[in-house]
């Protein structure tokens, strides 16, 4: 395995950074009146902090960390349902690793595991299906999580389970779509965003067209970006140039991976297996219309909500007192401006979900240094 | 059954006598000012055997290295085994033999031990505990508290091979990567570097928590800051690639035969030369230095020219969703 060191070339990076600084100056942005760019995807948030990009860009440019960390936007009520399913006798509950620590009102999956629930970390839904074949006497449940990046692999696994006649495999479906919360953010009258960095992996599946409303209806630029440091810097520059030139377009910096039309095969299998829910709750953002997916009637046998009769929204759970994940996710607060940041809420004892996943804005900010060098508030 | 298990260990380790206790003497203990070093560690690993080692080599080298990095010459080990009922005898014999080989390679003797068998489900195959005794020669005083601003941080070779090899060996991911654990004794390397540079301030082996944990501990104990340079970190492409795919950070991956040293600034070149002359230290490089700024904190200059904090890891590294 060799990975793309050319996308990390410090010389090239310096060139792009110089152009970024020049463009920020041309726009007339300052520390007091910064240009605010939201990176939607948690992978981008992580890459920004991990590479120290937040400290390399000029003061007049501010990153707002968006709602694109699937673990972070998972509502407490759904974590509770996951814990309830996992505790049922006979169940083996399978999940991606970073969902293990997300706190619900009943604790996290990690805690449920320590208390004896059979919870296993998998790297792919196919691993869960394999477990179902190996353990025919157990009920294998897969925690279906994530945006359009992971949605197709879950759908394909469900279809494969049906084709093979596997009867002890279900999916607890919490898959969500990336564009509905962006509309919510853009419709917020307090919204302060000037442009967006679009998610690379999600766009590989959905293409770039679904973002057209951001440019056309709301007049904001968006650039779909890759995940290497130079990808990010170049995308920032592209957004800044649109702002400077008064343009609002959907541009694709990540064309080596993202086709304009996305992946039609993946989209077709998703459409076959899932249908949109009327509404789905996002942690910190509340209920958002047609933002979540459920498993279609035709695949009801593989739906954990039906198998365990829990449905959606049977129980609700409020976020813990003092948790400001919503404000941080909408860009109204920076992570370290939350009163709980680093005190009542740390990666060791997370209060809110943004502190849980390494892609969460608060966890990335805490781990890579934001909290120890707080910038002036306000 | 009992006799069979005893026979396996006695055959492999060939203890000098069969009493319940080992009776030990070594010339080095007689030197005025010499001190005994004594350490213990328990080992659990899944899978029990992996490319580059097994739980037995881990248990020997882990304890040998704990002694060596404190400046001690490791001499004797004890080994205690907790076996799950039904554990294959063939496998146990294989692991006992590889422990004997590891002990011989490190120049230590396994002089006493114990075995318990517990019911099925009460243990995960095999747990091993080793304790070790070594002698610290007079005048040798290694410790994290002795690190001073300006001291150079050196690592003895590539980082993260053990952690990455174990991840791949678990077979949970359909990834085939050619990686071996770096599991090896470090006492020879320590002897070589201390002979050339007695001024070494502190030495550690970067096991659980990886290089990040060691540097944070040094920064905390010495009340100084540590700055490392991302571009200087020795990493195999395979490890970097695996970490990229899984969303892990190689700074936190465990090593089982990688030394981290802090040496005074004028002695770094001599230390590197001495290390590179040994097999275990062939890949030694300077990765950073202690600084007076930001006491207790480790900062990395990223390859891109940015900066970030390298914190202690909370819990285990969990692979990301996407």
C-alpha cells in the first residue's frame, strides 16, 4: 500500500496558502469580520485539525465545522434503542467502532458490552452477515450508520442476505442524507456562512448535482473536496475565489474520484432497499424532513425496527443539560466556546456527541489543540 | 495433564534446579552501589500467534525491555501461565519453545514459573505473566525527570509495526498487508548506546499507547515540552496506508521493540551512530527535542508546516466509519 504523498507536498501547500492569504485580503476579510467556510464532512474536520491547517490559514478565514459526522448527529433516543436491542437475549449487536462510545441516556454500547451484552465491532456490514452465517442460532443485528458513503454497502448486504435466505440478520437503520441539514442551516436567519467545502466520499455516490440548491437558491459557493491536505487547501482557495468574484457555483475539486452524476449503481440499490422517512431526528438540529432512510416493506424481514417492534420515535430522549452540540454544529459557537468544553465534556467522559467520534468537531479540536490555545471569544 | 504441562515448561526452559524457588547469584550484584531492578507485566493478546512473534515472545521481550530501559542488565525471569481448559498442548509447546528462544536471544534465564488451568470461558486461551530481575550498574541513573529542554528525542526504528501487524493478524479486515511485529529485546541496543553515550537521560520502550504516550509521559515527568517533526517520523508505507484506511494514528500504535531515548544535544550524533551499528537500532533517527515552552505538552510540526498537539490517547483507537 502506498498513499498519495504528492497531495501532502509542503512546497505546493505553501504556494496555495499564499494564494489563500491574498484572496482573503482581496475579499477584505479580517479577524473581526472573517470569511466563514463550513466544511460539511467530519473527515474534513479531522484533516483540518490533524494537519494543523486551522493554524496555517490567515486570521480572516474561519472554519465552521458542519454536521457531517454521522456518529455525532445520532440522537440519544436511537443510541438508547441500540442499547435495548443489544441487551436482548440471543442478540449479537454489531457496529462500526466509533459508535461504541456515543452516550445515550442508558449509557453507551461500550458500557452495555461491559455489562454483558454481546456487542462486536465490525469493519463492514458484510462482516456482520458473515457472523449471521456462522452463528445461525443467534440474532445478528447490524447498526446501520452513516451518510450516503456507507448507505449503499448496507443496502447491498441486505440484498445479499435476502438472496441467500439468511433469516437471522437484521439492520437497525439510521442512515441519513447529507443535503437536508444543509437546507436547514441555510434557512436559519442567524446563519453566518459564506461558503461550503462539500464532502468527497458522499459525493462519490450522489454526485455533485444535489448541491445545486446551495448555489442557486441560497447564492453560496460550494466546492466538493478530497481529503488530503492539498485537496482541502485548493478547495478553500476555490471557494474564496468564488466569493471574491461574486460567483455561487457547485465546483468539483475531487474530480479524480467524484463523477458529476455520482454512482448510479449504488443509488439504484439504495432506492431499491430504502425509502425516505417522513422525518428523522438529528442531534443538535432536531427533526429534519426526509433526512433519514428506513428499510422498504419488500425487505421488512431484514429490518430490526420491525423485528424487535421498536419503530421510529417510540421514545424520545432530550440531550443532557448544558450540552451545546447544536450551537456548535450550526456554527454559532466554536467548540472551545461551549461552557462544557474540556471540563464537563472530554473525550474520556463525553457529554455531547461532538466529543465522541474523532471526526467530531469538539473531539478533533480537543485532541489536536484547540482547547489549549483558545482564540479570543466573540 | 498437570505433569504434561509441567514437562512442557521444564523441557523448554531447563531450569537449573527443581525447587519451588529460584536461588540466584550474579557477580554484578556485588559491585558497590549496584542496584537490583525488579518488574512485572501481564500479557494478553489476540491472536496469540502473529507474524513476528507470539504471546510468549511478547512476555519475554516485554519484561526484558522494561528492565533494559531503566538501565538494568536483565538476568532472570519468572513466567506464570493461566490456561483455558482445552487449550491445545501442541500450541502451548510451540509458545513455550519460542519463549525459550526469546530468552536465549535476550541472554536471560527463565528460572521459575507457575501454571493454572481455569474452566472454559474463564480465560481467553492463554494469559502470561512474567517478572524480571536485573542489575543496574553503579552510577547509572536513567529517568524521565532528568530530561532537559534542548535534549534530542531519538527513536530506534520504524513505528507502529507491532500494532499494525496485530490488527491485520486479527483478520477482521479483508486486508492483506505484509507486516511483522517488531517484537525484540532491547538490552543489546541499550548496552551499545550506553557504552558510547553514558549521558543518556532517559530511555523508554514505546509499547501500549505508542510514541505519543511515551513523549507525553516524559513531558509530564520532566515538566518540559516536547516538539516532534512529522516529516522525521520513521513509518513504513504499509503502516501509514493501513492507518489512512482505518482512520488510525500511527503515533498511538504499540511497538514491542522500539526504543525512545532522550540525550543531551551534543551527544545525539554519537548516540545515533552507536544505535545504528546494532541490528535493533539500524533505523535510529532523531524525531524531535525537549523544549522549555508548553511544559507537559507534546506538539507536532506537521509535514505541511502546521502544528498540532499530540495528546494521550483516551481508551482504544476506534476505526472510523468512513
